[in-house]
C-alpha cells in the first residue's frame, strides 16, 4: 500500500489520502423509487435512525424495484 500512497503524493502533494471504510449501511433516495414516499425515514442528515423494520406494503415497494437484494 505504501508505494501507492507515495505515487499519489508524487503526482499531487496536496492530495488527501483516506482509508477505505466498509460498512453494511447504505443510503437510498426514496425519490428514485416508485411509491418510495411510503418508505420510512427521511430525517435530516444529522439525525438519522439506525435501521427500520418495514411492513409488508413497504417491503413490496422495494421488491417491485428489485432492491431487496440490497437489504437484509
């Protein structure tokens, strides 16, 4: 990894190099999903809720868009 960082710094000394963070959390934009307005959430960026349990009707919205593969 160190040679890669050195190469980046050589090309652009002002570059900010950050470690990659993997997470099981994803954000979805309900505006891009048909009937997405019935999905829970939509709080401000500074006040999120960790996880939601969807009811059957909300789950169907995700299934119709083929999004269920992204969720547990």
